């Protein structure tokens, strides 16, 4: 049974045990029940047709009685229509929100069959019901998009908007770090009222508000899909942030120059190996206390 039929049967109080379980597994189950509860609590001002009719009766013709008779069911129908419209409007304007936790990746599909790989500690938001009219996704964090042929939509981040058409690309937007890499096709990046077009093999990187010149991108997909994060001349503070995204840790770097540039990579599968991959090239060491890591100068 599809989603619409389940909701209709729920409105009719006609769900069996199996259907009730399916209804409770809907992603907007809580929103629907909350709305229903709010509607049930709504109470219109008390109004008695019979009582008011008796008061008005001396001033009315006898033919008015027939009007009152058909007016009662009309009020009920209007109430039911109002509730149905409210539920329809509410459910069709709900957004789909997908979140990843630390060290988690999720593969999801957009309404046009484009796919999105969402990297750790990231969030993707879009509207399924209104997709044909408003083809927009909101991204916080990092994601790799494979766009269905001939499809077009916008990826909106706090740092800029990426417009795509039949392509494969990566968008990364974290604090003071914005990167767009085009692996196939063409993307247009709108930032600070300027539009930059990227073809396959090109990327745009803005770190701490500065445009960073980059060599061509030779890989065919992000390295984090293979369990590894790679960087070229990126400040240590951003490397630390990405380590915290991939491992359940916090990293302290007191008395460490976190603006130092790092080139290299670290694995997502072994914390000690990842820390050594970053600290050794920068002549740093580290100590651990539970989930806390402390960087030290050698």
C-alpha cells in the first residue's frame, strides 16, 4: 500500500495492525499525528443552531426551517474539507532531511533519480513533493552528486550556489572552507554575485575567504568514497576539523600554529595511522586521553 492510501485510511480510522505499523514508519509520522492532535484540540466558538433558531423564529417565515435542515450537514462537509486541505498542504510542503553522524556516509536518491553520497557530519535537505516546481537541495557539509542525464537543479550552501546539468561533482562547505570539484560535465558556481564555470577536471577552492589556485583534479571521484581524506596545501585547522568529522574525537592544538599548510591524506579506518599521517610531516606529536587528542610540538 502506498503512502497516500495509508494516510487516507488513517484519516478514516480504518488501519489494521499491519497498516498501522507501516503508517508509524513514515518519515513524517510524527508531523502528521502532531497536526491531527492540534486540529482535534481546535474548538470553534459554541453555536447552537436550534437555540438561535428559537430566538429568531418569531421574525422568520416558516420556510426558513428547510434551510436550517440542509445547512447542518453542509457545515460538517466544510469542516472535513478544511481538515483534508490542511493535511494535504502540510504534507506536500514537508522537506526531506538527511543527516550523517561522525564517521558515517549515506547514499541517497533525489526525486529525479540523481544520487548523492553524503559524507560524515553533513546534512542534505530537499522537497520531494514540490521537486518539479522547485529543484533545489540545501547542503551543509560535503556530498558527491551523480546527476541523472538531462536533469538540472541547484545545490545551495551558505558559501555559494552550484547549478548543475548532467554531471558528476563534489561540493564541500564547512566553516571557512568551500570547495567544488567537477568530475564530469559542467557546473556553474555562483558566489559573491559572480559566476564561475567549471568543466571536468577543474575545481574551485575558497579557504578563509581567499580564492586558492589549484592544479587540475585528476581523480574521477572523491577519495573519501574510498575511505580516505586528501588535501593539498590546506591549513592544519581544516585537517583537524576533518579528522573530528571522521572519528569520534576532539583535538586540542594549544600552542600549535594551525595555519600551517598540510599536503597529504589520512585513512578513515585507523585513528593512530591517521594521526601519524598528519603529525609526522608537520613535525608534531600527539597524546590521547579517552576521546581527546592533544597535539604537541616535537
